[in-house]
C-alpha cells in the first residue's frame, strides 16, 4: 500500500461526484505495503480507503471487490466496496482502475500474543468457510509457475549458496505440490499489517488483492509464517498451537493437510522470499515506497527445511 500514483484533492473531488458521499474533507497517502496506491479518504459521510491498482487489470478486479462484498455480507470483518451512482464498485482515476472501500476500526499489531493468534486462526477459518459459497474463481497468480519465472529473474543477483537453496526448494515443491487438499478462496497475504485489532478483538481483515483460489491450508501456512515466527525464523510453539487450535475448532483440518503441513510452510516462505527478492532487485518508481528485507523469509525457509520432521508434531 505505497503511493505510486499521486491524486490531488481537486482530482478526487471531481471523481467523488459519481458517489453520494458528500464533500471531501481530507486525503492522506498510506505509506505501508508495496503493491498498490492507497489513500485514506474522509468525506462528510465517513472515512474510506481509496485504492488505485498499479498491477491488476480492470478485468480481474471484480473478483476481489465482489469477494469482499460477499465476505462482508456473510459476517466476515472485512471492508465493503462502495458502489458509485451506476451501482459499480470499480472506476478509473488518473488512468488507473480505482475503488473505494469502507474503512474499518482498529489498528495492526507488531507483536501478537497467543490470544491474538487464536483470534486470527478463528477468523481465518470462518473466512475460508464463507468463501465456499462464493461463485467466482481465480487461480493463484503467485503459484508454482510464477515461482519459476521469478526465480529466473533474481538468481543472477544471489550468491551460490542462496541460488542452490532456491533451486532445490522449487524442485522440492514441484515434487510435493498436492492438488487433492481442501481448496477454496484464500486471502494470500494475511500478514499482521493486513489485520486490525482493538485490544484482543479482531476488527478487520484488509487488502484482499492477492486473494485467489488455492489450498486452504497454504493460506494458514502463510499466516503462521508471519504471526507465529521468531526473529531467527523459527516458530513460537505457544502462538502456533493457539492459531492452529482455534482454526481447527472452526474448520477441522484433515490428515492429508497434516501430512502436507511442512511442505506448505516451506511453500509459503518460498513465495514471499521470491516476491521480496524481486522487489529488491527490480524496484518500481514510487512517491512513497518501502522495500522489505528478503533475508527474513530466507531464514524462515531455512528453518522450515531444517525442522521439517519436527513440524509434524507441532500440530493440533
């Protein structure tokens, strides 16, 4: 959620004429994140988040916006897109596809407790269940094919040891990737900065623009790798068990998911190691941008490889 495309108050005021939200009162860029341009927008009717989509095409965006509306309508605490006077969620601003969504209360947390992790696991499972009745589908654009293509674009920047580690992991995932695990809508990016809390109450899931259809336990692995991790990349067992237990109470995990769990944790680490490597070595121009450290996910992947047998015992 960086600012790549500037929007002035005058430009936004003209764009908001297509909505029934009243006068624009405030416009502020959001600096966190790395993919889209985001602003906080305050009007006479309330506070919203404006997103200008930097990579997504207008053809694929209805999936995300309709999904958020579906989940919000099914009791999941996520932003609801705001329709314009024509009843459409998606518009265009400064040459980019753009949408407004409701702004939820609460803020992200840097250091989650076991109680926070339990709340996250519980709501993630409920989101996965609510997504089962969503009709649209989108294959994961950051799946194995993307891993291979992206690795080719970053290997030349890496030292020999990391090159070998990356090649070996992609080969391992190609051998182990299972298509018979429970599938459905996943968030795909459920990091701490995409979840809002007030105290220990989870008040919002945000940034659904990596959502797609994939293995549900892979989404859980992505979440665990951010919420339950120590600085050295290892897992904190108390937080891990709290998240897995709360998730399992809502959507019981299968024996096949248990068997695949170590590989799914490695796949989740690989995906974000690659995306951070790509953003580091192939940066985009931006007014406000933040590159994230790829070594963080290299450490996580190295730990998951080393602890692959132990991970089967750290379960619900």
